[in-house]
C-alpha cells in the first residue's frame, strides 16, 4: 500500500496590494513625471523647470516638509496623531539657534534642535499615551505653547545680543557643504544646450551633486532608513502593530506604551531636525514664524504618501518643487505647469476609460482641454495663484491620486493597558 506524501513548496510572494507605492512604482512614476516635465520645458521654453538651480531650491524647500512628514509617519504608525509637529519644529529652530549661538558650533545646534523636538514629543507622549488626552487637543496646545515660550526665551537671550532681537537670533554658523565639482564642470555645458531630456537629466544630476548641505544628505538618508526600520525589522513590526491593533499587540507580549513613547519621541526629533534645517541651512538666522506651517504641510505630504516613506518623499518633493518655482520668481514657469497638469489629466482619463469609467474619463479630458486653452490664451498666472501654487498643486494631485488612502486602523484612539480604548 503506497503512502502519498505531500511535499510543501514555498508559496510565491503575494503581489503588491493595490494602492501600495512599492519602490518600483515610485521610480516608474518619478521617471514618467520627469519625462513629462522635460517635454513641457521644451514646448514652453521655460528652462527653469528642470535646471540645476531649481533642483537645489526644491531640496531646500522639501527637506523640512519631509522631516515633518516623516515625524508624523512614525507617530501615526504607532497610533498617535501628532498635530504638534509645527510646535516641535519651532522648538527645534530655537534650540538649534541657541546652542549654535552659544558654542559657535553648528553640530551642537543640530543636536540641540533634535533634543528640543524630542522634548516636545515627550510632552505629547505624556499627555496622549499616559493620561489619555485627546491627540488633537494635545497637539494644538503644544503648537500654541511653543510659539509663546520661544518668544519669551528670545527676549531673554537673543534680544540683548548684537544682531539679535525679540523675534530673531544673531547670525548663526553654517554647516559644511559637500559636492562633486567635477560633475558640474562635466555636465554644466550639456545642461546649457537645452536638449530634450538629456539636458534635463544633466540639470538634475548637477543639482543633486553641487553644494549640498550635510544636513540635507542626512535628511535624505533618513527616508530609506525609516522604511528599513519600520518595514524590515522586528522592532518596526511591533511598532506598527501598536497602530493597527494595540490589543492584539499586547496579547502577544508587545509593550504598547513603550513603542508609542518611542514613536512619538522619534517623531519630535525628526520635526526638530526640520526646524534646525530652516534656521541654519535654509537660512543663517532664527526668526519667529520661520516654520510657516510646514508641520501641517508635512502631515498633508504624509497622507498623500499613504503613510509610506516613499510616497511621503514624493509629496514633499511636489511641495518643494512648486515652492521653488514661485520663490525663484518664475511666474511663467508656474504658468507652464498648466500643461503638465493637463498631461496628467489625460493619463488619468486613459486609465479611467480602460477601467470602464467613461464619465470620469470624459470629465478629465474636458478639464485637461480647458487647462490647455488657459495656457494658450495667457502668458502668466495671477500672483495669488503663483504664491499658493504649492498648496493648489498638492490638492490637485491628492484629488487625482489613484491609490487608496488607508490610515493605521487604531490611529487617534486613546488606548489603555488591559482595557482597550
């Protein structure tokens, strides 16, 4: 009598869920957008769209937003809503300026700024995790407290100093900058040719390899580091389980309070790093109101990225790019983005038609046609639209995003050990 023996074969990895931005999807989407942008540059003649100066300015505007968004991602993946990111960035700007001004060492300012953000995160963690205070209430209170407290401390410390004041610090030391000068020498002439795609790629490479602050490099590396820690380590799995189902995590022996505290402290530290960037890299002085709502914009970038580091980086880059165009005085370049939006709408229309949603496809095509007509009949945009182009562009992309936004299941819940929420 023969005995049938089943041999277990390894299962194939499941395909990526719809809406999840895998590294391959992110790269593909980025390449497609860059090629479209290069085409718009050729059609409109607005070389500022992809030149090296715009790339550098984009990084300068994207880094603080990205750090705030990354801080929000850490907190919300553990189930804590961190509206207080704005206040933690304020703490980072002032603490970094205080330490750098006192010691003359920018690295002391970097450490102090991160610690300042961590202290803000600790306050938020004590309120929300230990005492169960509503997350939104705690975050708003931290934002208000940070602005008032830093004004008071500025009067005490900065105002008596030469060049300082009640709302600003004296000039601060800068961080070293790194780069590959030979790349600019090699590719600079190629960028000036303004050839389709070739010159655009040259401008991108030159912008990414010329006079980059060390803090910018650190911030960029924190994005893949966050992905690896949260999605490729047991620590990250436990932390994310606290944001999905803290009851199940507790039943498996996970110290939910500990991981929530760690997540919010890291969240504050990242926001503080973004604050240091604003005070000592994007500028050389601390000023009141320097954050300019970037903590809130970072949260929007995080939601746009579907609570994933790669998508968050794309959202921060979008804000940074549109902000760079309007700040550099290229109102005509922002006007040229009407064609890019129209191209995106055409792509959306094709995709909707393939899915059988013909009405949505026709609406997208109609809006794309209106944008093309608008571009053809005008030479520039109203100043108000140019000023708020980062916010408008992000709202449009979020409205047209095909991914399914899914927040962690237990985010915002007040959880108690042994008793659930």
